[in-house]
């Protein structure tokens, strides 16, 4: 293997590993509540890949977005690509309810 081929392979491997974290769940704009619905707290939303992210991982990401002394309760999931990219098509919306 030439030096140039080895460098190209190393670059491709590095880019591939760096790209893995690009597919981690992340916060986005939450879905608005339906007309007449009053939430017990603010809404947060998480974009995620349903094939790669476990339910617990998405729940933890939502909980991290909620304020202390609140609990993230999932209220909806949608698949519209105007809020989340093609590789992370799921958007889970949560309400940050006060802990009792």
C-alpha cells in the first residue's frame, strides 16, 4: 500500500468515526400542543434515528433538556422532515412535568 493510499484510508476511517456522533439524538423545536391542550410544563423535542437510538437514550436526551425537578413525559412522535434531517427522521416531543 502506498503512502497516499494509507493516508486516504486513515482519513476515511477518521471521518467515519466522527460521523457516528453526528447521528446521536439532539434537541430540536417541539411540536405545538393541539388546540385546547394545556401542558403541565414546557415542551422539548428530540430528533433521533429509531433504528439506532434506544427509547432510554431518547428519554435521557429529553430529560437533559428539561429543568431540574421536572420529569420528561413523552406526548407525541412524528416523522416530518422539516424539523429533523433524513438520517434522524423521528421527532419525539416531551412535556417537562414538575416532579411531585
